[in-house]
C-alpha cells in the first residue's frame, strides 16, 4: 500500500462516520421557525375540515370539525363522540361504553352545545376578548386555527415519527395564562399539524391527552347552514352554561 493511501484512511473513515450520524443541531430549524411555517400554512385557510382521534386518562374521543375562518371571528361545527371509562357500572352496564354524542355549533358570537342523550342544549355567549374568549374558541375550533394567538416559546425537541409520518416534535410553553405543557408534532414534508399532546390538570390528577389528526381538508366547501344551530324537535334548553358551567360564560 502506498503511503499516500495510508494517510487518507483516517479521512475516509471520518467521512463514513459523519455520513451515518444524525444531522447536527446547527442544521435543524428552530421551534419558532417551524411553527411560524405551520402558522403560514393555516393562515391561508378560509375553511377547514378535520377528523381527530383523542385518548386521555378517562377514555377516548372522536371529533369531526368543520371550521369557517373569518377576520371578524371563527364559526365552527363539531360532532364529537366520547367514550368514558367507569370504575363501576349502573344496572350492570357502563352507559357510556358506546360513546356520548355531543354537537357544538358556533356562529362566531355564541356557542350552542346539544346532547342527544337527554335531548337538551345550552347556548353560551363568547366573550369579546381576553383569555376566556381564546379558551372557548379552542374548545370549539381546536388549536390549529388559533395558532397565531399562541403567546409563548416553541422549542424543537427532536425529530420522530407519528405512524409513518416523519415529524418535528416541538414543545410549547405559554408566557401567561394556563401554562399547560404541550408538544406539537409537525409533518416535516408540509408543516401541517399531525399530533398534539398535553398534560392537563384535573381534580383527580394530571391527565395526558393525545390528539391525532386522522384526515384534513383545507378550504373545502362548507354550507352556511352548518354554523346555524336549530334545536331539534322536543329539545329543551338547559340552565347550565357551556361544558356544564352555570351562567352565560362571563362578560362580553
């Protein structure tokens, strides 16, 4: 072997090692840069249709969301089924095993919640501003259309996979308000949200919530009637506010 070839061996070996190492941190985008591009994707959406599957400590949930995004506000229609685990049974059965169906309709000013199981509904005004407004909008339209209102720090944790989809895992820490730990799993190919995880405090302790996007359409045709709540025949209006809270939901 020639001396020159021998001298090149360390360099060749180094190149081989570098080629199989993960991309170094300097080459990775920042969490804020990733979420900025995610926000840009959805900023061009006027309508949004999404199917989500969620798991949590007390059960699981499926949500079909139709969202109309306007400068003056967000209108939404959500069909939701929640299956709840119970420590015991009523008359030998878990009445929630097959799911509790709930319909939420927002015209941008009020939120109507209808529960077919007892044929009752509530109507709660949406506050004009403040954290309560954002909280109510997030409950009826999800996190995605409200990305621009997230005030906090995004940090890239690592790359990973959600099913067969390569994603960036980006943590979020709010600057103010309810500081619930959250992680966004962002599709590396198109910057769409694929999954969201959060640790939600409850009276029984912290619950890990995992929301996975099953399907999504941006700017589909959505009829205006979707965002108008008409009480079903025989339905009665409950005195309880949204999500079982008494009253109308705070000042407007």
